[in-house]
């Protein structure tokens, strides 16, 4: 029986590196929001510690994903031609800036590290990162414009 491999939307030159790297900040920033909620409910400082570690990991992986995404954006005229590509890029830049601010907020001591500003920023970042991920998915799979050719 012959093995069939999936065809990627944008052809043979497409590489999944940006998509693989982008999964980490999505998980980390969403996890930080959940651990902020857990801290606000329990006041157990370990949840706040988890939040700052998740935000930091999300920032590191987000910067790596951004570098690869910028290369894809610059190298692919098809991505630049679509308006959603610009929304995805600007939205992710906003996610990284808000997350950096959130990391500084979470570096405070005890209660003020999460409530109220930390949890608000984490919620905003979570919504933004999910929306920009959906837009990025739309670019690659619906408009078939992702990746470098």
C-alpha cells in the first residue's frame, strides 16, 4: 500500500517553522492568564510565579517566532499582498509589547503583581494572541498564501 503525504497549501517551498514556534507563545500566554485567575482565587504565590515564568517563556518563543515570521513576510510577496498579513504582523507585535509590559507588572511583589493590572493585561494578551493566530491560520490555509516559495 502506497503512503500518501499531505500537501501543504503553498507548495513545496513551504516550511512549518513559524507555525511550530508560534504555538508556544499561544500556549504560554493563555496559560499565564489561567494561572493569574488561579492566583486571584487562591492567593497562593506559586500561581503568580507560574505566571511570570509562562510570560517569560512566551516572550522568548514569541521573539523567535517573530524573527521567522518576519523572514516569511519579507520573502513572500503573496503574504504581503493580503491585508490579513499586516493585521497578523501588527497584532503579534502588540502581543509582544503588551506581554513585555505584563512581565514588568508581574515582577512586582505579591498581590500587586497580578491583581488587577496583571490579570487584565494577561486577558488582553490572550484574546489578541488567539485572534492573531486565527488570522495567521487563515492566511496559510484559506488564502493559501503562507510560507516562502
